[in-house]
C-alpha cells in the first residue's frame, strides 16, 4: 500500500501520534501524550487516527493515511473538519500495517477535499495513475455539476434523534442540499440497523480479534508487555468473548449481509451523522467517548464503504461531519456523491465558515 503511493510520487512527511494499537476514540496515547484538536486545543480530535486528521486539518500535508476498524478514520475526520474515507473492506491491502481486527480492518485516507481522498485511495488500491486521476476529475466535475437521480435515504430512528438537536439540524440542512445537487432523498425503514448499532456484536468481534492478534504476536510476553490501560482494557474484553460467541457473531454478520444487500437494491446512499456529538474535552474521561462509534460501527462490521464530509460548525463552533455509506464495491459512486455535496456546501458558503472560523 505505502509502496504504491511512493511509486506514484507521494512523499511521506513523517509519523503522527495516535491511540496505542488503535485502542480507543480519545486520540490519547499513554506513552506520547494527547493529540490536540486544532479547532479547540482543549478538545480531542478523535481516534484512533487523530494525528493524521490533525495534520490534514492544520494544513501540514495534502492527505494522510489512517486505519478504520470501527470508526478510526471517519470520527477524527468529522471532529477536525476534514474528509475521511473508509473504502470497501479489502479494497486496499494492509501489507505493513499491524492488525487491529482482521475481519474489520480497512485502510483509509483523510484530506481536505473529496477529490484528494479519491486520488490517494485509488493509487493505494493499485489503480494506474491515469485511472486514479480520472476518478479525481469526476469528483471535481460532480462538485460543479452535481449528480442526478441518486437515491439517498435516511434511516428511521437512526439518522436523527440520537444525539444533539444542534447536530440534527446541521445534518438535515446538509441532506436538503443533497437534493439541490440532484439527489432524490427519502426515508427508508431498516429497523435492523438501529438494533445492530445498539448491539455489542461489532464490538465483541473487534475485541475478540484484537485479543487473538495480540496473543499471536506476543505470546507469553503479552502479560509483561508495557501496554497502556486502554489496550489492556480491550484485551480483557476480548478474552471474555468465547469461541461459541465468536462463531455466532460471524454467522450473525452473514445474516446482516443479506439484509444490507436487500437495502441497497432500494437505495444508493445512506446518510447519517458521522458522530452524534461534538468532540469532548481531553479531560472529560473515556465515558464521554463511549457511544462515539454508534453511527459508524455497523457499516464497518458489514464491510461497506463510508465517507465523512464536513458540513459546517455546531453552535459551539466545532466541526460537524455527515457520513455517506454505499453498497460494497461502489466506492466511486460514493466519492462522486460526496463531491457533489461538497460542491453545494461551498456554494452556500459553509466551506468558508468551517475553514475560516479558526484560521484553518
């Protein structure tokens, strides 16, 4: 993956801080300290790819690499006001990346615009430079011209009503702008999706696989390894997931696969908040982050491509992200619709609001 980017002419600038072994949403690393949100230094940028998001938001680089087993690209993107893509599971190889949860892990990218994310992800997938450039060009075209007839759906009891009313209003305004861009917006009944979001199935999968990975990597040395409290907590949770529970989870995921395939016969794009609350303060404690995976984790479990696009600022003058999700393998369509939304946001002045408020 990294070798493909370097072969295309990408220049690596350095490493960024992150949650140890991708354990958590806080952006805090017990060995290296916290990552700070450039919009409000006392607040978290999210995790686990918080350092990558901050580097992009602060204008230090064109784009940054992240990994997303649960929400680790999309939530940092939302909380720092940048674009973050989790591609279809398996689209980008993970060679050279230490696994978090192999059946959930996806490499993704963060950048300040959808076209940049499209270019980087296509190159990392191994597409020829000309094809990657064409995908980025189509995104730029969608920014100017919109899209026509794309079926965009909100999910009852899931897209709205979970978190802050302020964020719901921002999401509703962005969805209305998608109609301006040519989308056909409707509500769809998918009652299984809120149930999956409230269930512990995806987290149990993640923690069990993480525990297996760490035991395989460190073996008898795991007990004495200098691991932080967050990593230890994840390992304890994973150890409590029995073999039978893990087998049941894999079977349950196959049942949900059939449901999501049926859903995407009726719709093209699902929209939700990326996260239903603004970034917590660094000293708020882990409990403030507890439900941060709510809108992202079900789609990670199902291997779907998803992107977070910044849609303006909350009443607290903090970035808000909208998550767009599409069917497996439809990454290019997802990117063009996201770019169309980006275009109408720019036309209404929301881009100026979100980028100028703090001089970013």
